[in-house]
C-alpha cells in the first residue's frame, strides 16, 4: 500500500508541525537531545557486525551502570541486560538492537562510517548502520536516563536489554538461551521500536496482531547428469529441472493458499553452469519464504519439498538423484503485537502525539524481537512499533515524484536522527510510565 494511502485522513505536510500534548517530559527530552545526538554520531561512525558488538555494548553498558542500573554484560555473547528495581509492580522489558550491516556507506555524512570488518562470509567489507540500530540504541539511553531520573513517578522493575545479531536473526535466541527469562526478572511486557524508511520523520506507526513475518531461508540442490549442450539426450539437464521447480513454486501462494492469507515465496538465486555449450551436473536455488501463521509456514515448507521431489520424478530422475531441500535454522518467527497491549500503549501515545500516531498494514520483513513473546505467550505481552525517519525535505520531494526514497539496508539511508531519537525516547518513556506509573 502506498504511503499516501496509509496516511489518508491526516495532513502529511503537517506531520512535522501538528500540535501534540506538551509537558515536562517533552521538555526533558529536548534538554537531553544535543548530548544524545552526539552519542548517535559516535555510534553511527563506529558500527559493529552481528555478534561483534564488543565496543558498542561496553560503551552503553557503562552508561547504564552510571545511571544506577544493575548491568550484566556478555548475555547471549555480546548482549547487555540492565535492571532497575524500583519497588513493587510489573516487570517491563525495553529492547534495542546493536548490530550494523556489511554495507559500504554512501550517505556523505561528515560522521559516516569508515569501519571495516569480516562477516561470516569471510570476505572483508565496509560496515554501516544501514538499518538505523544506532537510533535505537541512542533512544534506549535517552529512555534509561529519563526513567532513572523519574523513579518517584513509577513502581516496578525495568529490564533494559541491548540485543546483538538482529540482522542475522540469532541475537534474541542467544539471549534467551543464555537465561534472559530465568537469570533476570521475567517481563510481563516487552516493548521496542524500529525506525522506518517508509514514513516521514516523527510519524509513529503500529500494527495489531501479526506485524512482521516468519522468515525462512530454503536451499535446493538439483542434481543432474552433465554433458555436451549439442547432445542433450545424453544428459539429465538440471537447469530445465530447476526452472520447472521455480515456475511450480509460484503456485504455492497463488493456488494453494487462501487469497486472504499473505505469504511470499521468492527465488533469490539460481546458480548453474559455467559455459554456453555445457549442460552442468548440478543447479542450486536459494529461496526466501515469508508467512505469518505457523500453519501457513508449515504448508509452504512442505509444499516446496513436495514440488522439488515431484518435478524431479517427472523429469525421470532416480530416487538417489532427486532434488535435495534444506531449511536453514534457526529461522526468524513472525512478530506478533498483542492486540490489547497495543491498544493500551497506543491510546496513551495518541493522546501525547495526536495524529502523528496511526495504524499501518503489516509487512513481510522479519524481526527476531518476536522471540521474546513466543518464549512465553501465556504470560508476556509484546509490541514493536515504527518511528518514521525520512527527513521532511526528502519526504516532500518524494511525494512530488522528484526522488525515490532509499530503503532500510540501503547505503544511502540517513534518517532524520534528532527527530527519530526525540520521538522514540519520548514514546518509549511515556509508554513505560503508563505501564509502571503510580496511581
């Protein structure tokens, strides 16, 4: 859905200036903002890859410790857990992710990253916060500062975590496996935000129920019998077989699922052969699979295996030469925003921010924040929301069709950091006070 349709009924041009509830919390955020922006620039200039967030976690853990939090480092390899107990009441967990991406930055910012690192591929690359995790961490610190100063206004336990390796979908699982819900106070509420490259700076978007998708990576190895391209009858062509699989996979969504059930099966890589006149002896497919419900996910994965096997049989391949399907683990589960909790938090944010807060459609991206809710669905309520980051001038130009906006993970993504940080800090603090605030 186009952004102007999502924002129908609101004045897009007024988003940066429309009145909202003003109080001393907003003033406190404004007072802290210059120092927070300095921290943001430092984090942006020094990104670290997944499970390599050593300096980042050390730097932010020290700040949390100075605020009076009980801080534990090295949870889930490089994760940080900061706990502030402040009397009886609920336990609220606030999460920010830390890792950058193997992307060479091209924003032209004076504090652009020049960092280099080696990811799991073993190939050295530039590193960039192309997904805005630097804004997440900065707002995390901003929220921690405000809540530490305002202990007289709330009662309960605050658990603030810095999570590693969101970009590879493994950090939340690593922290849970390392005792996040057993070594530390177990939360009743888990809350996070993500900056958004599809919304104007300062906009707050939310989705009730499924907000982001299950993410599966599937590999298919298609064996064949190679030979000369001029004599195909002497071969079993894996290219033709793999092409048949690709085409048949398109029917999984279009013909096997209810049209109201969203899903994606995308073949992102097709590798085979090395020369014009040689039929290879193998082809390889790489597929991304997106879904919301566990039932739909199971149907899609079963269907991929069934189609690969069936097309192999149809091509006359013997049993030991049928295509081999493997699903990478761990996968990223779908993110579910508990409807009642979402309504509760957003009611408060609508009062505070006015028409800047709006319900938006779910997306097929993935987020391992989902694991915190799935770890104990019966006792944990969960919400992740969007904070728009597109600078106003860019937004206005895009609405006129003059430019195309960069997406998250783009080497050109440069959010309006002060607006994102201020909006997110105020929203996260206000939401937490709403959950823990004294009557």
